[in-house]
C-alpha cells in the first residue's frame, strides 16, 4: 500500500523547482521523497491513522472507507493534490492573484511535508525530542506545537540542509501558521478541502449496508464531529471559489 501512495498520479505542481543553497534547483517531488522514502517516512506510514484516536476502527477498513487521507503519509500527498485542484479552480475563476512558479513551489513543498513533525520514530526520542504524533483538531497545545517544530527542525537538518535557508524559513512559517500571505491561505484551503472530502467519504460509507457497530459509530461520529472543529476556518476562507463549491455540495 505504501508503494501505491508513492506511485499515484502526481499533480504538476510537485514538479516545480525549489532553489537550493548552491544556486541549483530541485523539484518539490524530489525533495519530499527524501523524507518519505527514508526509514522515517516508512515508519510514519505505520503510525496510528488520523482520526483513529476519536473515530477509529479496523485499520484496513478505515483506509477503504476514508481513503489515504487517514494515513499520516497519504494525507500529505493528498493535501498537495488538493492544492493543485485549488489553484486550478481559482485561476479558472480569475479569483486568484498571479503567483510565480517559485511561490507555488514553496506552498506545494509546505503541503507535501506539513505533518513530518508528527513522526514518532525512535531516533527522535534518542535525540532528546518529545514526539506527539497526530493530535485531534482543537486539542493541540502550545507545548505540542513546540515539540512538533523541534521534530521538523530535526528533519530539516537531516534532509534539507542544502535547500536555500530562506525557503526553509518560509515553508516553516506556513506550516507553523506564522505566515500571513496568500501562500498560507492556499495551504489552509487545501487542508480544509481535504477534510471536507474525507467527511464526504465517511457519509458515503455510512450508506453501505451491514456496517459493524464500531464502524457505524466511528463514521457517524466523524461526520457529525469533524466539521465542527473546522467551521470558523472554513468561514474565513469562503471567498475561495473551491471552498464555496465544496460547501454548496456538502
């Protein structure tokens, strides 16, 4: 299944280039694969599924019902795909300011690795870093954010020390919600559209006959519980065409 995630059709945005410290360029895809093909990325694939803390049931059934968004690795691939869809939709509607390829690459890079701070590999504890894993929306504390940032810094040093430092700084600002530009808003939109898509999958799964009791309870909880944590964020992004269309269809 891990190979299935890696070999999926890739959105064009991941082939845009990121400036390296030596003046050369490398694609977003090549950079993100440094992490995801490493022992850390492989380990992250085996971690507890997203939403499992509150709405968990059989691991393979969750993947079948909800798609790869519930996988800690698959989620990061899918958010990047939703970024592509968002850019395509907004540019077609004429509702997005013109972005340079470098700006698009930066936000794609941020989307592609935004949850690496949730990796729980044992090397992190050995390095004196506290890991937090996936934390349900609304439950993350300031201490959790600090620990996640420390994990990201560990991986920036290990995998991305040859990337232009200004790019890493910008990517980190987007992921840590310290960036107040359109790039952060696009990051947020892609993430929220992914959430709506997962909820839609749960709604579809609920219509299947003969659901197991734990599966039924979890899916119903996800459908009714998850959107509540995202209402204010969605409201702040409703001027994006892609958000308006998704909300109208939900």
